[in-house]
């Protein structure tokens, strides 16, 4: 019987060790990450050459942005913790020998008493289920965090893409201004040589041409910076592409605010709070379950070698809740749940106000952009052409032409800036809606 009990104890211990795969289930991801790292450094890097579209930029950012990889690992960690939370506590095997190496008749092992016990803690009050409920809520929260990370990366990429597009337009606009200034300076030079214009007017025109060239250089520097910010969205440090594709309609439309407010309830910014509150409720239920004391069942065998007898051992262990009844943790969890509810209300209010403020700002920006693009910029261009024609006919002086040229550049620049601002604000608006 002694051998049978020893074999049974070994089998139980061996069975307990079979739970190791749950704990080591996180071993495959590092291999996957290593493969992914090798792939990224080799042929899977995006071929960001030539002209880059917005869809290409978004795809590359979702594949290679470091923050998204971090969020993916967080979901795997939460899933592993969920598996751990559902496991039973391990049994405990104990072996004890008494009266060893005595004198007289109890010399050696003749008078020993051996005790073999196996103890199993038993969770009461549904602790294991509540621990698993908390872990499941944490897993869902990690998935919401992954969605929010995707949205943040998409917003960052869209903003960076739009920055590059605007910088491209500014470079083209600055180049046009530089060309016009150079043409005006050449025309002044010819008039000075012909004696119909003073050298002072030529100097002013040359100064304007130099200023325009400086502005072109500054625009090119801003473009290079914007290009680096864009390639950083997909984990690159070198801008190899030539330009981004101009959108078909650079100026967005104004969304309906009432429809947006309804859509806001389903956005990850607010929808995740349902699981956040559920996690708080599960944590409170766990603290209540932990106030119920667990029991430990013990069974075993006692062997007396001197009289060659075996006796059974049965036991029951129970903690007495005299001092610690988990009352402080229950109170803490209760207050934390109330705090989560207050934070949810605050977050809801802030997101709603943020969306409404963005809608007001976007509406005003769109109006300004349309006025600059459709009214003021065409008027400035017509005024400049009339000034050049009048100057050639001797009706206006060079200063009038220079002022008209500067007004045209500022009008075109302002139309471009307002269009850019409207697009950036639309991107922020869509981010809060979860689009």
C-alpha cells in the first residue's frame, strides 16, 4: 500500500507539472517577433519610391509602426494572464519521517514513523471565476487599446501626408513667385537700359527676386522635414519617395453634427468605457469573493515500521477571519468603481465638447478657405495681371507691380493654408468618431 501511495503521489505531481504549457504559451510570440524583425530588415520594407498615395502610406503605417507592435504584444500578454487566472491551485505533497537513528531497539530505521500527506486548497466563493472575469475584462480593454492605437497611427499618418502635400504646393507656389520675380527683374533691367526706368526700381525688383528665392528655399526645407515625418510613420528614417499624390478634392466637406453625435457613442473612445466599468465591477466581485475563507483538504498515510502498521490521515484546514476579512480591499474596489463612473462621465463630456468645438472651427475654416480660393485669390491674380499690363503701358510704376505680385502670393498662400487647416481639422474630427 505504501508503494501504491508513493506512485499515486508522483503521478499527481507529474500531472501538476503538465500545466506548464499554459505558462510557456508565450514562447511562440518571441519567435514570431524575431521572424518579423528579420522580414522587416530584408524584403518586406515598403518600396516607398516614386509617387506615394494615401492608401499606401496608411497600409505601411499599419504594418510597420512600432507603437502598433507594442499594442499587439499587450493583447497577447492580457490573453496569457487570462489563461493563468483560470487555473486551479496546485496540490501540495509532504513527506515526513520521525524517530530516525535512535538507540537500542530503535536503532537505524527500525522504529521510524513515516507520514505521507497530499493537500489540496479549495477556492470558495467563486474566486477562480471572478479572477477570470477580471482578466477577461482586461483582455477586452487591451483590444480596445489596440483599436485606439490603430486610430492614432492612422491620424498621425493622415496628418503627416497632408503636411507633405501642403509643403509640395508651397514649394510650387514659391517657385512660381520666384519665376515671376525674376521675369519682373529682367523687365526692369531692360527698361533701365532703355532709359525709361530709374535704377532704383531695378534694385527693388532684384531685392524682391532674392527674397522670393529665399522663400523658395525655406519651402523646400519645410518639405524635406515633412517628408521625414511621413516616412517615420512606417518606421523609416530615409525619405526615398519623390512626392505624394494630390487628392482629387483637397477641400473636404462639412459633416452633419447631429449624425456625428450619434456615431460618437460607438467610437472606441467611448465604447471602451463599457468594458472599463465591467472590469471595475468584476474587481469588486473578486474582493467580495476573497472575503470568504478557502479550505484545504488533506489526506495521507502514516506508516509505523516498529509495529508494521499503516493508518490513514484526514484533515481540514480553514483560516479564521478574526482580523483580516478583506474589508479594506472591498472598500477600495467600491471607491475605484465609483471613480471609474466619474471618469467615464468626464471622458464622455470632453469628447462631446471636443467634437462640437471641432465642428465649429471646421465650419469657419471651410468658409474662409472657399472665400480665399474662389474669390480673393482669383481677384489678386487679376489685379496682378492688370498691374503688369499697366506697367508695360506706362500707367503704373514698378512699386505698384511689386505690391500686386506680393498680394497675389499672399492670397494664394492663404488659400492653401486654409485648405490645409480644413483637412487637418477634418482628420481630427474623424479620429474622435473612430473613422
